[in-house]
C-alpha cells in the first residue's frame, strides 16, 4: 500500500513539474524573435549621455587659431577697428558657487573655507545656501539660489 501511494505522489509531482517547464519554454520562445532597434542615423542625432570631467576630457580643439580662456583680472587693451582709438576694457572676474558642504564652498572649481582669500576677498561666512565675501568695506554675497524654475532644492 505504501508503494502505491509513493508512486502516485511521484507521478503527480512529475506532472506538475512538466507544466512549469512548459511555462518557461513559452517565455523563452517569446523572447527569441529579434527586436528592432534604432537606426544608425537616429542614434547619431542623440545627445551623448555621459558627462566627462575636465581632467578626463580627450577632445582637443581642432583648429590652430583657437584662443585660450584667460582668468586674469587685469585690464586689457583692445583697439577698435572703426576709430583706431585704444579703449581700455576692464575684465571682471566672475565668482560662482558650485557646491556648499558643511563649512566649505566650491567657488570657480576650487574648494575654500572660512578665512581663505579669493580674488582679494576674504570668506567671512558660509551658510547652507550662500557665501559672504568681504573686501575692505565691500560685501559680496554668492548664493546657490537660482532664478530658473526648473531647479528645486529640497532641504530636509
């Protein structure tokens, strides 16, 4: 009697396992047909999703007459083509805050702390949203707030 129940149990489990394998085979067959992807010309029009840091960039300027970006704060003399007179244009160095973390701020791609000097200004205070710079009696407030409506900062 025991052997009879054991054989019936084995037959039932074999039958159940075969139905599970059929389901797996159906899923594999559904995946087998080749899927149609994008055409090469559509791919070439897409924007590159990868962002490369400056130090890791491999692309170099193609032309020989490419001017390099100057970071100096001195005044530059330029001649006007129409009048032939020289005019002096004073370049202002722009300071922009990228990141604020604890008591440090990333200004123009460099990290600074309270008491450090940048372009003659001394950093006197770093908040969670702004940096206060002082030069003589001049105060300059750099902020991370943006006028863009697309950016939202959630402080939790």
